[in-house]
């Protein structure tokens, strides 16, 4: 009888321990497992909803550019941050692309990092740039971003310096790839809808 009591007591302890270890699943988990705040429309100081591209527009203006036809084609949470990709045309008619990282602070999104890249001429096939950023948790990422103005280009592929590779479809002509860590982009290629490479090595444009 003593053995039976001991076995039941052990089973109760095991169930209690397991119950304490099992946690509810977290939605919107970031790359580091952190729970992300909702990606909500930006709001002004009076609580009024701002246009979807407001934060990106303000970022571009702060860099001395006046954006025309600005389009935000990427918006995803990353840790406790929001990452946006966008494209626009500057006052000289030059196509540009950029990214903006914002942190959720005191109930509002505050820009923390970003970069812009512009082509050297008004008509281009594709513009690609490589940059780095760190999220609020301190996690570093490598980002490849840009725009494809040639309608034959439907995806972008990247071969990184660590030997890995990735690809992504273009969205409204824009593209953005994010990779944890600090690596180089050895080759960036343009791919058509049939999966054929149409540009073997896209020149990388410096970002600022």
C-alpha cells in the first residue's frame, strides 16, 4: 500500500511540474521568440489615423528628399519593431527605394533606423541595395532591398557570403529580404515568372 501511495504522490508532483512548464502559445512571435505588438495603422498625437505611408514619407522628407508616388509594399513585425519597405521617385525623376525600422515605444511607433538608395538615372531595370540594422532586442540583421521597374522581373535571388541563399517575389515592383546576422550579399539576381535568371548579377547601389 505504501508503494501505491508513493507512486500516486509522484504522479501528482509530475503533473504539477508539467503544468507549470507548459505555457500558452504566443501569437506574432518574432525571430527571437518575442511577442510582437500589433502592426496597427499609425496615429497622430490627437489619435487620428494617419495615412499608411506617413512614417515612410516623413523619413524620406527628413533625408532631404521630396517623394513622389511613394508606395509601401512591405510591412511586417520584427521582434518588438515594425519593418517597412517602400519605393518612390525623387524630384529629379530618379527611382528610389528604402526601408524603415520603427520601435513600439510608449504606445506609438517611433522610427529607429532606415536607409534610402536611389538609381543614377531615371529609367532602370532593377535597383538593389544591402544594409544592416538591429532590432530593439539588439539582434542584428542583414537586409537586401530595392525595386524592379522591369515587368519581366518577378523575383529576386540572393547568394550570401556564408554560402546560404534566398529569394523573394517582387511586390508592386519592390522587394526586401531579411537575414539574421551580419553577412555580405555576394550575388543578387533577377528572375522572371518562369524561373529563369534574367540578370546574373545586379550591381549593388550604396544606401544612405
